[in-house]
C-alpha cells in the first residue's frame, strides 16, 4: 500500500471554515479550541459572520500548521463539537 501524499505543502497558512449555532459561547469555544492547538493564532485570523437569518455563525479560522497530523487532530476535535454543523 502506497503512502498517502498530501496535496498541501507544509508548513503553511490553512483556512478552515466552520459553520455552527450562532451564539457568543460557540464563537468563544471555537476560539479556545483553535488557540489550544495553535497558540500563536492572532485574533485577526479568526473571523465570523452571521447567516442571513441570524441562526448560524460561519467562522473562518486561518491556522499556521506544520503537518497533516496537526491539521487532522485539530479537525477531529472541531468535528466533535455538538454545535458545529459543518467543517470545510
């Protein structure tokens, strides 16, 4: 079996889009998860926008990752969050 080769060149800045329930708590929880995995992430790299009806919050988190493994661990924790509807 051949090794999976990533199409991403590491290290790199990598944007992740997160869609979830619109609440201040949700935004802070995503910020906390991000900083836990990537402590040097500036606040300006975490942006959010409400959906048209205000029910959902779309967040774009741009992280500086050194490996696919770092990215996978972060993604896995995000997808376990109960208020997240989608991670892209």
